[in-house]
C-alpha cells in the first residue's frame, strides 16, 4: 500500500489497491478510511475519481475479473475438451487462491459474505456474476454431451453445479490457510467424479 500518491495517480494501480482491501476484508467491513490509506489519496479524490464506495467496489470487481480471475474465462475458451477445461480451471484456481502476494480465496465468493441488508444490491451483483460463470461452465459441459465426449444423458447443470461447489470450497479452504498442494489434491479428487466418455460406457 502506498501513501502520498500524486493527484495524477494511475487509475488501474489504484483499483488494484482497492481490490486488495475489498478482497481481504469484504465489502461491508471495508471503510472509506481503509480505502484512503490503501490508495494514498483523500476521500474527496476517491469520490471524484470513482464515485462512492459502492461504485468503487463495482469498478474494482470489473478489474478483478479482467485480471486475477481471467483464468476462468481462458480455461473454458481455450481448452477444446470440457474435462481439460475443468481440470485447468481447478488447478489454476488452486494457484490463484493461494497467491502469496494477494489475499486468499476468490473475491466474488468472499467479498459479500454476511452482507448487511443495506448492501443487498452488492450481494445480488456478485451472485449474478457467479451465476454467469456457472452458466458458462454448464454450456461447456453441455457441448461435450453433443460431441460424444460425455454420455448424452449427462446432467450438465448438475455437473457444473458440483464443480462450482468445489471451487467455492477451495476458496474457503484457502481462506482458512490451506496450501496450494492441498487445493490441488481437492481438485484431483473432484476430477474422479467426471463421467467416462460416451464410448467408454460399459453396457451391462
């Protein structure tokens, strides 16, 4: 965290500082005093540059998605096979959730924990973003049922929900101090639940 930032501060750098505070403490617990200390500018300058705390948080979330959490989109987009995409997603999450230079876990999962009624819109927005990720994973798995990578009767929504729950659990474990290797072991165990390919099904 820096102090004495000049007026012409770097916007992305300031958002990175805000991400760290919200990520570590959550939305409700983060105060404007904490933000001014982290960003190195006064509250009036924060309001002028970003708006109120809510507006700053939403901008920080957008940057988080484009940077620290971008691995989720890349895994689904770059891997041609659904299982490879899920494996990459889990393994990269294990690394991302335990980075030594950042707070642990996932901002989208932890920032709105125990939100007050006054912050219900923030909790809703994070829930919507998580739902978007779940739909993307479901679509990836559903595509695998059409190509024969998975049996046609596979419940894509249920399987995506399962791996989403694994990711949430990995985030919670990371917040509790789990090491990257611990999360990788969780990922390996979760991958055992992946259904065999359609051509590997044994007819009884």
